[in-house]
């Protein structure tokens, strides 16, 4: 990885600011600052507050209405509202922050948090562009900070069971994975209702804009996922979950090659990201992935995985986890039936044919094995891993490197769809080629 002078200076500042001895003990509370208290941010608040050791002590958001509602949801009601994330990060009493803001702001805020010596839980995707991942990785390493990314499925009971099946060889050789998420509502396509009191007086437009200044727009502020200036659309909002899970299940790092197509077919007003996207990802570990998403049909409204192996398949979705044993039986009858009768008769008397075709055909197909989710809600479990990491200083699987690679998959898909070409990954540089 090439290190720029700016990155080296940032790393030095992190080492100076970090205090490795200042770690919460196993019995200590962990104080949390919430940077972003929108719909997802408040879901995260509810999940993390199910852990008794966690205490929300600070709130930041660009819309006053969300701040007021978030403050009412803080247990004990003692969280302080800060005008910007800079003031919150200056508080030495804050151990960690949760970053739940639009994608284009992730890198700047995460880097500020790492410089301030805070551990970070960042909602997916970790990055808005692939090179940002290298900067975050360098900063986390320099400051010896914990970074966990919020694709919570990898902390679910079902994905844990699926990974064990795959590692045990129950599926045999896996060469194909299908994964899809579909929706067919305006809300599912991120066309969210806008609060009636939203205005330049209640919305901090400057905080939201970051480095992409534009005229004030409530649609852009509350529906930012619809615009490529702030989001990678389907790829960074939905496919990033699928890629994270695939990397976790398969112990894979990155696809070597990606080809994608995406178009805006139906919901053409108030957005510039596709409402339909398809991608093919080829992994050097020896398997190919098909990803698809449409906002014009609700089949597979929940994330649906099909992992196809030579000895069996698993599906993960609304029905839980299901393992389907393979029942592949050779049947050359239609071919041999065209031979001369004596040759056909001799074929079926051959002991090898009897063992390979005749006897297996008599065995019944094994029924599928079904598993329900028996663990805690995935986001609650995911925060449990984060808090364990803060104490132990050992990162959970979905650290900054895993977050960089999952987000970079999404960036490769978008680049391929936009440029209408094959996109490759440079494993030496850990970047898009």
C-alpha cells in the first residue's frame, strides 16, 4: 500500500492522541456517542442499550427533530446533545462512537474519531470510495483502535451455523452462490416521508453536505440514498450485506473480477441511482457469485442466499437456514437405449454400472434439514461483539479490513455498471485495478 505524506502525518497524530492504557475494564461501563440519530441510528440505539454495560452519553445529528426523539430514547435521559461530532469527540469520557450517517461522510467522521482515540462502530458501507478503506485501515492500526462495521448478519445464529456447515465440508465443493434482495414499495426504494417541520431552521444543511455543496434540498437530505452524490445506491446499501456474508461464509477476501449492469427503469423521479442491478463476481477461491436486486418486485424481499455445493446446498432467508442434500444419480438410460439390444443388456449387467447407476437410483432422497434462528437479534449480537472487542482489544471478524473489502465489492459493481466494462481487483495494492 502506498502511504502518502498526509496519511503518515495522520498516523503520527493518532499515535500521539491514543492512550493504550485507557481501556474499559471488564466491569466498567462503556460510554457511547451516537453520531447520526436517523431511523437506522435509533434502531442501533435500541439494540446497544440492551447491553447493560453500554451507556449513551452523547448525540449528534443534522436534524433537530431526530435529536429530540433520540434523546427521549436514551435510558436515564442523560445524553448530551452536541452541535457537531467534533465537540462530542473532544469529550475524553466518551469511549466509543457509533457512526450512522450518509455514506459520503463516513470516512471523514471515522478518521476524526480515530484521531480522537475513540473506538468506532460504523454502519455499512464503511466507505464511499475504495481508497478511503486503506486510509481507515492505516489509521486504525496506527492508533490501535477497534473498528467494527455494521453488517450485522455475520453475528446472526444462522450465518454462524451456515459457516460451520461449509467449513465441515457438508456442502462439498462450492462453485456457485446466488443472493438477492428485492423490494416493491416507495419506502423500500428509499423514498421516505419528510417530516412536516423540516426546514432550513431545523436542518443543518452544511453538516450534511460535506464536500459536495448543492442548494438546500429536503429530498436530498432525507432521501440521500437515492443520489449518487451521497450513496452507492443498491450496491452499497444492499449488496454490501450480501458480500459481507459471502466473505464470512467462504473465508474469501475479494472477487478478482466483476461484471455488472444496472438501470433506472421505473422510479425515475427524484433519484439518479438504478432501481435494478445485477452483478457477477468471480472469486479466486474457486467460486462465482450472482447478485441481483430490483425495486419493482417483492420476491426475495428478505435477503435470500443459495449456496450450491457438490454434496448439498443451503438457503438462508425468510424460512431460516435449510440444508438440501444432493441426490445426484447417473442415468444414461436414454443414451444406452439407442444402442443395439445386446450392448444395452451387457451395459446394465456391468458391476460398475450397477454400483454407479442402478443401486443409487433405488435409494430415497434425504429430506432437507431446517434450522431456525436461535440466537439474539443480529444487531444486538453484533454490538455484543463490539463491546467484547473494546474490552479485549481483539477485533471481531468484521473489522476495518472486512469492511473495506465488502464496500469495495459494491464500488466495483457500481464502476462496472456505470462504465459498462469488466472491473478487476488488484490484490497487491488492495484496490480496484
